[in-house]
């Protein structure tokens, strides 16, 4: 199977009064058809900006994609007009957001909001689109779909709202689903339900998924492949089992070590020393070097390229140069 | 909803009682004997005594109050100046005021909302700067000055529109613009800020992510939410237009209730002043009720029962 999405050297900057925020500075990764790619990293490392860049929804000004390429299904998204991009949004690439409470419009009925997405692309009469919405509600396990379509967002629980968002995202059978922290705002018991729903639907529909999360647990249960992001760059990428069993990058190792375990008797939590770098003025060379336990001379001067050191396992670290 | 409206209409009763008590007491709170006040400086002692009996000023205060209330409805509250029931003096004036206020609010809403929306969507552009400046100017311009300028241009030089008085629609144009200008400015500022706030929300990004055209995202998803604070301002502005259009009415010789109140105060026509206050307060409360009903219509989260 070939790549559905290929992001190459993507750089998105925000031009603010305080300076240029280099939110993404050369991000590359790809997603195959039918694959779930997990994108992990700390808050503020550029995960969401990656998602909005792909969707073409970077608020401009102040944001701008300054270089790179986003090939989707063989088409360069960055060279499309707003009109062409609109026909892709929602139809070929759909998105699920972090907080279902704020991503549904409070003044419209949820059924209408789903139907509207169908209408926007297929010009289906709204009555028919509403029936389609009810059918989708059934598929995402919302009880009483025909009643639920006429509910307003505030009448539904967080989990139900996220199901509505998923129904909306799947309404046009997109090839790629971007799920940006889809369970972060939900209760733990609901999280598992939503995740297994996404996984089931992904299998049924054969879509590819870009799953963004800061939660390694979520990523490990869901993703086929994982990309680790740090300070606007991908530092490691590989198959989920390889990456979790044998993390190569010191940052990934730190992340995995920082997960508290119940079977270990430790009084202190493991942490990665230091703080995430300021994106207006990132460290030269490898952006992780001020926090890196293995730091060498070259790390301060040269940015390590992302390259394969084992089959299907890439890392951006000078320690693997030899 | 019906229950809510009925409940609010019932609430009108205590409000009107409160206002009527204040309006009634006004005459008695003024220093000196109300009868002397009514009679004027040169009145003889007999005149004053006659007035006192005529208006029941020799009766206990609460009896006088009920006489006043009764007089409001049965027409026995007589205007001193016009010598006819106060209610019949006020009623046509209120209709005139309503006519002017409706025309003005239409002007204000149309101009203000369009300017506010355009400003918010294309913020920090030239259009935005021009419209924010004009809005500030509109809010700050004194009504009498702005009215005279418009009369000078459109009545004196161009001779397109009458400079004052009442008649067909042509007579309504200039006063409606003058009275609507400040409100248009206030509405534009409120629409701009609430629209900008709404455009930052996640559901706007989500609406765009569905592939909706920009136009629908703005006019359907954003505007409906941004209207809620704007409606509050529109309601308040409409209330002020009903009660406080004295300046505009004076500049354009518009026979409205604001001028009536001022003229009546100057002419010491207390019954008319008192009755007008009660009526204007009633209209004000009704406008507020209308705004509250509109809220529920715009935002499904607001339900009053």
C-alpha cells in the first residue's frame, strides 16, 4: 500500500509582535492507507499546528506555512486554492477536535450540524441529510438516534458530544481522519469507549488516522506507527512495537521513563530535566541538547537529520551517527 | 415560554406601582406647598385654597395617590395646560415617539451591524479602522450639532428633505438618522467585539473543517452567537430612544413624548409629567421583555421555565 499523506519539511511560523514563533520547523512524516499514525509530544510541541496546517486552517495572519509540502493522495495541498481546499476539508480529510464541548456550535441542533456537513459537499436536501445523520448516530452508538438529532449540544454529555463529532467526521467517508487529542477532555471511562469506537470505525471504513495525543497509553493501544515530536520537529518515528520496546531518542526514552508504574516502588516520579524550549528562539543545533543526558559537542552546532538507523525506525540524534 | 411571558407581564405591575409612587411623590417632595407651586407666584390665598380642593390636596396622601391612579385610567387626571385628560395628551405623542424610535433603530441596526461584522471579519484592515473611527465619532457627536449639520446640508442647501415637522416618510429620514447615529456606533462596537470573540471559538474552526464556505461560517455559525450580546445593546438603545429623544425631537420639531415631558415640566403641568413617566416606564419594561424573549429564541441554552 502506498502513502496516503506525505508531509515533507513542513514549516509553519507565526509572526507575532513578540517575534516569529517557529511552531513547525521542518516536519516530515507519512501515513499509509488504512494506517493509524500516532503523533506524540508535550503540549506546545506543534502537534495541533501540524493538524491545522494539513487542514489549511492556520489562522492567517499571524500564521503562515513558509515551506515544505503536503502531498495528499498525490495532490499538493499547499498549492490548492481555498475553494479546492474546501472540497477536501470534511470530505476527504475530516477532523475530530480535543474538546467536544466547544467544537459544537451551541445554538444549532446536533443533527443539523452533522447534516450541514453532508449538505456542504453533496448538496443533499437537509431533510435527507438529517436522516443520514440519524443513521450515523446509530453507527457511533448514540441511543435513540432519531431523538438525538434534535438535541442541542448542551443537552448531551461530553462522551455523546464527541460521538456526534465522530459521526460528523465520518459522514462523508473521509480517506484521512485527523483526531486531535480526541479523548483528553473526557472522563477516563468514556475515553476507552471513544478510542475503541474510533478503532472499529477505522477498520470498517478503511480510513487512515492521524491520532494526536500527549498520552503514550492512548497511542500505544491505538497506533500502528508512532512519530515523536519535540519543539516543532519529529525526533523519532517507527512501528509502535519497536518504538515502545526499544526507544532510540533520549527524549523518547525520557518520555517512556516518565510514565509512573504501579508495579514499581518509587517515591519520586521520573522527569525530563529542563523545560520545553521557547519557540521564538529555539536552541541551535539539536533542539533537545540543553536537556539531553548524552549531549556532545556536535549537538550544539548541527541539527541531526531524521534517518533510519534500523529497518522502519528513524531517529534524529547524533548519537546514532556512526 | 408562555408561562415566562405571563410571569414577566405580572412583574410589570409592581414596577408600574413603584414608578407611579415616585411620579406621584415628585409633586410632594418639591419644597413648599404643592398647591402654591401649582398656582404660581401671583396667586391669591383663595386661588390656592380653590386649587387645593380641586386637586384633593387637602386629603390624606394615600387617598391622593389612589385618586391619581384612578385618574390615570378614567381620564379624571386633567392636564393643566391643555385642559384635557392627561392620557389623551400623551397617547398621540407616544405613538409619534414610537414611530421615530422604530425608524431610528432600523437605521442603527442596519448600519451598526454591517459595520461591526465587516470590521470583525477583516480586522486591522483599512475598512476596520474607518468603521471603528466612524463608530466612535457617531457615539461622541452631540445630537443637536449633528442634527443642525444634516438640516443645513439636506434641507437648506440641497433642499431634498424637510427640516422638521411631521408628515410622510420624508419627514422621518433626517430625525431617524440623527437619533440612530449614536446607537449605530454603539451597536457597531458591540457587534465587532462579540463577533471577534466568537470567531476565535473552536466551533468556528470546526465549521470550517467541515468544508463550509466562509460566508456560511460567518453569517450562520458566528453571527447567531454574536447576536446575543448585540441584542442587549439594541434593546437598551431602543429604550433610550423611547424615553430620551428630547434633543432630536426639539431639533426637528417632532411632537414626541420626550419634548412633551420637558414642555410639561417647564409649564408645571404636573399631571402630564406624572402620567408620562408611568407610561414611558411601562414601555421600557415591555421592550426589555421583548429582548429577553429574543434571547431565548437566539440561544437554546436560555430557557425560562
